[in-house]
């Protein structure tokens, strides 16, 4: 049972890291290459779509890691606990730094967007890179704990 939990948790976190990597290094460059109105509409749509899915994924990943740490406590779970702490940090970062920008961004249209919409989008992306590094490190710790 513990082995299955370890594998499922590692895969769930790994796929989440992959999605966030794709957002940073695939989707954003594609959107940023579009004309301004299309670019902004694409970012708003992405914010609505991923903004609905990612909170469940982040919290679900954290719950899986917590269960792994609790169930496997007697097997030594230092790496898992550290990965959990990093996932907590990523959730806190999301709530305090990324979600407020995303909540504004997802309501913008070409008619109502603020003058600094590009700067706000770039600020979100900079914080996203930091969060990606944090969850990437958590995934690496989980993969190491798995082997």
C-alpha cells in the first residue's frame, strides 16, 4: 500500500510540475507572440481555466505528501516532509503573490484592461518561475525518497 501511495504521489506532483513548466516555457511564449488583444484574451482565458484546476491539484498534492509522511513515518520521511514544506511554501506563494494577479487578469478584456496589464502579467510570470523552482525541488525530493 505504501509503495502505491509513494508512486501515485510522485506522479501527481511530477505531472503538476510538468504542467507548470509548460505554462512558463511553452504557453507564455506562445501567448506573448500574439497581437496584444489576442495575447491578453489568451492570458485571461488561461487564468480562468487553470485558476479553477490548479488549486485542487496543489492542495491534493500536499494532502498526498502529508499522507505519505504520516503512513511512512517509521521508514524515515525527512525528504518527504521537506517536500511537503516546499509544497506548503508554493501554496502560500500562490495565495499571496500569484492568485491576486490572476484574479484581476482573468476578468480583463481589451476594453477594460488596465494600462499596466503587461507589467502585471510579467510580474505573475516572475513569481511563477520562483514557484516552479519550489515545486520542482519538491518533486526531486519525492523522486529521491521513492528510490
